[in-house]
C-alpha cells in the first residue's frame, strides 16, 4: 500500500438549520406531568385514609 502524500483531515461544518434553545414540546403536552401529579395526590390521599388521619377543616 502506498504512503499518503497529504494528511487526511475531516472538517465538520456547522449545520445551516438553527437549533432551537428549548426542546421541542411533546405532542402530549403536559398530560404526562398532570397524570403523574394526579397519581401522587391519589397515593397521598390513600395513605392518609389508611392511617386514619383526617385533613378536612
């Protein structure tokens, strides 16, 4: 195999598209966060009912 005459160089050119600063929002919106919060609230309510504490005013 012959020796290379010129060094092999790879250039990385920047993309022409501008990258958004914020991530692209999910197609589900805040649904996953709302479900997670609802499950947490339900778990807390079940726990307080199981211990017999009453949080009502």
